[in-house]
């Protein structure tokens, strides 16, 4: 292996982040608790550095590294920038929350950054092994993050559940990958695609492998019927970690699905389309219906995530370039909404009080009108009401589905369940605007968080008024990355 | 200038609403009211040239404005009005002005948000009426639900939350199917959301039938038609006076307009095939809902049912077209009825609001003898009650008469059933009027009533002029819609089967 085939430049953002995180890990050892803001600043610096490398290195043509195990292409670059933003916002939002709960420690930062590194590897992996390594780096970091408040029973239980089910899912995925390897003799996604297309691979083995891979994907995305961990983990984790789990990893998961199904197994589209239809319909249906029964805001948002991940699959299963870019747009918009939604939950929490019951939102419009309006944006956007960006995300995936005459029924099912979904989003708005507050004290918010959350929520509106540039970016990047010209 | 008129009609109220919102809490309520009034007046003024410079002999869209909005979906910011939609833009701006005045001192809590919600909604509704692009229409059509939901839910009566959520979900249910229908048509037209392209393409009957179902749910819920009308009485009863006025005067018209703009011209063959169902439902609305109105004990509910019954006339007028109506009376009568109902229902709800502000009851039984203490009010109320019953020389008569004339030409029984409204309408309206206004002073509340003040007088007087003006000289309205109606009819008469 020559240095040229390593092509380390393509992986510069990852290399930088690895070095920076390791350095932060070391520096933090010498810091006292009250100096933790230094770690915070360094972490943000690491993110900014990674963003600079990614944007500087951006070019439409894919740049392979590590002899084809890794690729930096337009799609992964766009997704990575989204991940930096999500992780950066998470760190900023959770500062006072974490400090109040004795988890404002070096681990929070280094584990978040390692999780980010895992996501970046997932987004760029073109080899089943790299994909798996990225996924495990992400998952292991997240397991530990969930258990960060180690004296907290709920959090420990959530971490345990997450770990056991996550390990099971990883096992499924590996098993599937091994079958694919057995059938094609390769781990590289492009070589797998060629072998499958040539028809020389054992079809039975391939389809078996595919079933396990789709199962693994279902677990990781949290699609019904593999969704059981989602509500418990969302509820049990410290809200700062829930925010992380609910945002950036969805971007990585999107890339993961694209790499595995669209890039490696395009010839099996007829098979995986059927499986994804089942996952999507069940997720949209059960996610939306069960969310209605929740009284815990984090749990409700967990079920809402499940339904959104169903919508995300709609674009992918349509099997068209339009559909893939629609899903990518959906993932980005969803991450933006999710960060904002959990951001409001973080904002309302204070020392010794988790604002995670729906009832805690009561009368927010009187306590803090500005944030009530911001949350209203998030809720209507998640419900898919124009003119918020969530509407255009839904429009894009539904359009991709309707393009196929045989799948129009799927679009009708999806929109009818999103009607069911509208109810619980409306209920949040009702609680904020139409109910009297339980506790009339105004909400104390740090200035940086106030500004960032406002920008975050206004972005949801602005992206709805002017979605063209992001839509175009998604379309172009998916097109060049998949080599469909 | 004229190509930006519609943009102004949309954005002036929205921007004004945002400015009002920025005044913040109730400390600045006075400023918020004045700004809202200025915004509403400006919003109304910019719509007047739509009438004065409207070319009546031009059948297509006028005042067009076109620019690309989201090229990725080929969605254009394409505005334009024809004789079918122009009046509703003006009516909407007019109603918004009245609503701002009507809520002047009645609303004391969160004034800025109240006024802003109405102004923003007004802009969004104008957008829906003037969209020439189906997805743009959809965006406005849906987005207006957000302010409406807040208006009913925040400033409404006791059971306001239930009513607000019901209203939202009912209307959302309809429009989601509309979304799928639009996207389907987008692919059939070769990637265009232009309404004109939708109207042009040939479609097999089975597809037209499904599209008609989607359109029916979207627009019948909004109209509302029997049997999807049940949200309206709840919403009206709980909404604040201004909310009821806008709901009855404008948003219901959006549903009827949808039938005219989408359902009829896009699926004319399905309309011929299944139009009898709509006619049947319309007649049920006229007769059955008329009877339901008769037994109401709550004034707002009574007027709400009366609205449903009157809107039955509108859909009847439209769909007689497909039953081989030889003249334009049906459609034009229905359009006139829509405008007239805009004035009359707004006036009726305002009258109820005037009494409610003083007595805090909507029950008919809590009143009696109001004429003794509020003579000026009683005189106005009589005029509007007569208009609601369709008395000649009021606007209410013109539309009903034209629709009935149209119905006689199609089928005698349609006309006979439709004409029962003249009896039922007069019964429920005048009987309510008698019980509330005439007779002995019923209780101490009524005895203490003060007659209307200048603000209320102004609102009622303006509406009275509109009702009488339209009743005496309907030509001012019909002359501008005639060519567009002819164009529509020729479109509907052509078969679109491939």
C-alpha cells in the first residue's frame, strides 16, 4: 500500500477531530471542575476546525482514501457539516443543564466528539468494515453518554437497554454483512454492487444477508418493529444526550442506509423496497398513534422520531435519485427540528427539575412568549404544516413516492397518519398557548443559548420560505456521490 | 404597479401583522390597535384597484405576477385573479378591517397577538384566492389554519380548545388528500403545478373519480357540506366574534372556491357522473340543516347552521352546471350568494357579539325585549335578519333567486326543495329575532343594556350599506364575473376523457 493510495487528505476532517479529541481528553485531566469551560471552548474549536477542513476540501468529485475503504464525497461533506452544527448546538444548549446535574465533565465532551467521529466515518465509509467500525464508535460512545449520570437509576436502565439491544442489532448487521461477503467475496460496496449485478453471486444467500442488514438498519433508525429501545432511551437519557441521539445520528443513519442499500445492493432494490415499505408503514402508523398516549414530552418526541424515520424511509424506498435527495433533505430538516425541540426542553429545565412532562409546557406563552413562538414553529414544522421546512421535507418524500404509480397508496397512508400525528403536535401548542402556567416564574436563559435557539428555530421557518438552495444542494450532492449523471 | 397589486394584498397585512406582533405585551395595547387599524386600512386600500381596473371582458387571469419560487419542485410564485376570485380578495380585506374595529375594546388580553393573527390570516387567505399555482395555493390554504387555530383556541369561549383542535384536524384531513392529488397531477402534467395545466390535461374517468374524492374531502370540509359540517357549529360557538366573522365570511368561501377552481374544471367528467351526489348533499344541507337551525337555543349555533344551509345553495348552484344547466344563473347566483353571505353572516355574528359583550350569554332564552333598550341596534339587526331570510332588495335575495331560477331550468324538484329555504330561513331567523328583540323586557340584564356606541354603529352601518347596495344593484358584481363564469362553463362542458 502506497502513501498515494492512502490519500490521507480526503480524511483530514476525521484525522483532525481524532487528534483534537485525544488532546482534549488529555488536557481535561489537568482541569478543575470550575475550569471546565476551557474544555467546552476547545471542543467547539475542534468542531470549527473540522468544519473548516470539510468545507476547504469540498469538491463535487468523490475523493477515495485508504484504498477505497473511505470516501469523501459531496453527500458525506454536506452531512458532516450538518453533524458539526448539531453537535455544536448540543454542547452549547446543554451547558447549564449539564452543570446543574454534575455531568459537566470532560467525558461529556470527549464522548460526544468520539460519537461525532463515528458518525463521520459512517457517512464516508465505502467498505462494510469501515461502516461497522463507524457505527460501533458511535454506538459505544452513546451508550456511555446515556449512563453519564451513573447514580441515576433511569439513566442506567436506559443505557443497559440501549446497549443490549444495540449489541443485538450490531450482531444482526454483522451476520448480514458476513453473508453478503460470502456471496460476493468482497467488502467494498462498489465491488459488491458489481458482483451482484453480474449475477454470479448466490441469490438466496444475498437475500438472507439483506434481511439481516435491513433488520440492523431498522434497529439503528428505530423503525417499527425494532423500535422498542427508542422511547426508553429517549426518556431515560439526560436531555442533553437525548438531543444528541435524536439529531446528528439520523444524518449518519441516512448515509448508512444509502451506502448499504443503494450503493452496495442496488440490484436487490425490488427486495429491499418491499421490506422498507413494511418498516415505513408500521413506523409512521405506530409512531404517530402511540405518541398520542404519551404524557412525557421526551417520550412523545421519541415516538414522533419513529414516525419521522418512517417518512425518511419513504424517500429511500422509492428508489429514485429524487427520492434519495428528498430523504437527505428530510434528515437534515429533521435534525434541525429535533435539536430545536429538545433545546426547548433543556431550556425549561433547571436545577433539580426536569421539564420533561407535557404539563410542564403549560402556559409557556405567558411565561416566555418568544420561546413559545419558537416551539410553535418546531411543532408545526414537525406536523408538516406549511410554510415551515417540515412541510417541504414531507412534500419531497411524498412526491418521490407518488412518482411511482404503484406506490400512491403508500402516500395516502402516510398523509393520513400524519393527520393523526398533527394531533399531538397541536396539543403541545395548546398547552403552551391556551393553558394557564403551573408555575408563573419567567424562564432564566443564558444569552448564548437564547440567541442560538432563536437562530435554530428561525432557520426552520426560513428554510421553509426558501427551501430551494438546500434542496438543490441535496440533489446535486446525492447525484454526484452516487455517480448518477 | 398593477402586476404587484396581488403581492401587496398578500404582504401588506402580513407585514403589518408582524409589526403589530413586535409591539409585545399588553402594555402597548393601544399602539397595537392603532397599528393594526392602519395595516387593515392599507390592506383594504390596495385591493380596491383590483375592482376598478378589472377588465370585465377578459376571461383569464388578470394582475398576474410570476416568478420562480422552488425550481426543484417547479413551484412558482404565480399570482392572478379572475372574475371568480377577485371579489373574495376584496371581501377578505374588507372583513379584516371590520374585525379589527370589532375587536377594538372587546379584546383586552394579548391584544397585539390577536390583531396580528387576523392580519396575518388575512394575507394568507388573499394568497390562497390569488394563487395560480396549485402548490402555492396549498401552502396558503394550510398555513391559514395556524392563525385560525390560535384565534379560536386562545380567545375563544369555554370549550375553545376542543373546538380549535376539531377545526384544525377536520380541515387538515381534507387538505392532506388534496396534497396527494396535486402531486399526482404534477406528474401527469409533466412536472407542473400550474392550475391551468391541471385543467388542460386529459384524464380517464377512474382517475377523475379519485381526484374528485380528494377534492371533495378537501373542500367539502371547508364549505362545510353535510355530513362533514359538524366542526362548524363548535368552532363558531367557541370562536371570538372576530373569529366567527372571518370564519363565516371568508374561510367557508375558500372551500366553495376550491370546487370552482379545482374540482369542476379538473374533473368535469367525474362531476357529470357523480355530480348528483353533491347536489343531493347540497339539498340535504338546505332542507335538513335549515330544520336543525330552527331548534337551536344558542344564537351563534343558529347562525352557524344557517351558514351551512346557505352554503348548500352555493354548492347546488355549482353542480347544477354538470346536470346540463342551460344558463349561467346557477354559478353566478352561487357566487353572488357567497359574497352576500360574507356580508350577512359577518353582520349577524357581529350583532350577536354586540349583545354577548353586554350580557355574556348567547342563549336566546336569556334575552327578550332588546328593542326597548337598544332601538338603533334593533333596527340594524332587523335589516340583517331580513337579508338572512332572503328578502328582496337585500343581497340575500339576489343569490338565492338566481340559484332557484337556475334550478328550475334543470329540474323542478331541485328548485322546489331549494325554495324551501325561503320558508325555513325566514322561520329560524325571524323567530330568533322575535324572541330576542321583541316583547317585554325579559330580565334585569336586558333592562340595563346600553345602545350601540359609535364604533359598533360604524361597523353595522358599513355592512348595512353593503347588504343594501348589493341587493339593489347586483349588476356591479355580476358584470365583472360574467366572462370568467362563461369561460369556466365552457371548460366544464368539454369532456377531458383521453
